[in-house]
C-alpha cells in the first residue's frame, strides 16, 4: 500500500472481470429469451384475432415454437 492507495491483486481483478463478463452474457441471454417469447405471443395473438377461431390456437402454437427456439438457443450458447 503506497500513498494511501489500495492494491488489488491481478488474480482478483481477473476474477471480477470474468464475473462481469458472465453476468453480461447471461443477462443478454435472458433478454433474448423474453423478446422471443413476447414476440411469438403477440404474433400468435394477432393471428388469432384475425382468424376468429374462438380458441387461442396460434397463440399456443407460436408460444410453444418460441420455447423450442429458446431451448435450441440455450443449448447452442452453453455448448460453447
């Protein structure tokens, strides 16, 4: 400790950088997942309003498709 400044070890600094990088990576993934599900839900909802089936078929199909797409995205991301 010199001139009242605190010294940070290189290992601790590297660990903090890695933790921030992981946090950014996973929060980015979460926002992508939310965007995919909400977009699919909204498109399915609009198609259901346009077709007038009486049952939210396209909302369910598009939402299920979005969940499958998210699972593929997660598998690709975690296999890196």
